[in-house]
C-alpha cells in the first residue's frame, strides 16, 4: 500500500500531467500495472466524438470530401462591408 507521501507525490505528478495536456493539447499515456490510460484535453475528446458521429451518418464523409454541397465564399471589401453593416 502506498504511503501518504507516495500518494501526494503521485497526485502532484498527475496534476502536472493534467495541466501539460490541457495547455499543449498533446495526449499523454499513463502506464499502469492494470492497463494504460490516456489523458486527453476535453476539447479534443469532444472533437473526436463529433467526428465519430458525423462518420456514422451514411454518406456524410463522402459529401464532405466531395465538397459540392458548399457554395464558394465571396470576398467583400471593407467599404462594402461597412455599408452592409449600416443598413
């Protein structure tokens, strides 16, 4: 069984790992006897879940790759934009 000092040291190390992953957005593998775990920024986890959801929709990936569903964006100069905003 771990001593209090060992537990505190582990907790401190995990907190540093949490912060490093959150700041860098680079996942970290934590090796454990019972099996490894991965620390991942919550925003990255959400993005993975959204990607998996979209990929589960029949034909969605092909439509995104094809890109014909999207209209080309028009550029607008600043004076024209300002006129639109005033209207």
